[in-house]
């Protein structure tokens, strides 16, 4: 493990792929779960919640959500964010920082089509982040939309889409004995290249 920190790959994506693959084997649930932090300009406070990574590539790290939700509105108002994967079984974490962008309609449609029918109906039923008087109201909405789409495909709602975190900084953290942890940071330069350095734990 120390060899990775002494001689890291030129770019962070390869190392992330290795760690995520190992997490998918080691973690009991949702190795793709990441804490996503955004900024609320109304009260000038950060917000954080768990989302699921759906794809990652050279363009960035993508998740999908209701774009009219709290996080969707915050991203629209202040298109920057940070994310963190914590793989407790492996004693590792990966931190990401960068700007946010929307995925195009074709990419959002393609992912939405892979969701179960019930989940697609749920996207229509839930007014995400808005006040809910009774849980039964959500159940009623789900029933109504199930009936509305009976016998046909459930399309993607116009307010539902994907967000991509275009990373400018990635940090890999590995637990070490006696709290002598390993920390490796990648930072993107103005020339779109990656520079690395180590940090004290």
C-alpha cells in the first residue's frame, strides 16, 4: 500500500477505480455511497447528505436527483461541491472537490430507464425536500401515478436529472498504525494536468 503513496499513478481515476473495486467486495452495502456537500446561499450554511455514485470517468463523478430538491436548487445557485467516500471495512476514504454541471438529457434518460418501474413512479410522486403533511399523501401520489402510467413506459420527469462533480482536487486517505495515516492529494493545474503531494495526517 505504501508504494501507491510513494509512487502514485499520474491521474487519480485509476487509483479510485482500484479502491472502489475493492470496496465493492469488502463493504456490506453501497460502496458507491458518498456524502455530498453543497452550499445554501439563503442561510449561508453548508448542507450534506448521502447520494449514490452512478458513473465516473474523466469528465467527473455523476449522481442523479430531483433538480428541484434542496440540493438541486443549491447546486443551481452555487455550482460547486465536495464529496467523500468512507469505506470503513478498508479503513479508507476519498475526498473530492470541484464544480458541478448538469448531464445532458440523453444521459439522464438512459440512466432513468435502468431504474425499476416503482422507482421511476416514485420520482413522479415525490416532491423532494418540500414539506409533507402526512406520509399517506406520498403513498396516494404513488398510487395515482402508477395508475396514470398503467400500460406505458414511465418517462423521466422534466425536473429529474443528473449532476456531475467535475473534480479539481482528489484526496486518498489510508489508515496507518499509531495514527500515522497516509494522505495523498491530486490537484488539477491550469493546464488540465495533475500534480500530487502528500499531507501530514
